[in-house]
C-alpha cells in the first residue's frame, strides 16, 4: 500500500496527463461516432425515401394491372353473352 501511495505521489504529473489524454481520446472517439451516426441516418432516410417511391410505383402498376384484368374479364363476359 505504501509503495502504491509513493508511486502516485512521485508520478502525479504522468497520471494527470494520462487522465487528460484518456478524456480527450474519449471525446474524439465519441465525436467520430456521432459523425458516423449522422451519416448513417442520412443514408437511411435517403434509402427509406427511395423505398417509399418504389412502393408507390409498384402500387400504381398493381392498380393498372387489376384494372386491365377487370376490363379483360368484362370483355370475356360480353363475348360469352353475345355468342
């Protein structure tokens, strides 16, 4: 215990610098992570927007197909009735 206290007493400057570098390192690491998080969020929003647009296009095409199928069915019924 005495050796530890003596070591701390003799190395206050080194210990203080180590703590400061640890804090600055943590801040820089967190800052980089926040930048990466923002970049990923922008990419996600962009992809979500593209996905919504594609879903809208698919829905539109699906509605056109259903409409065309109904017209075909109506034509089949008309032809069968007039044979």
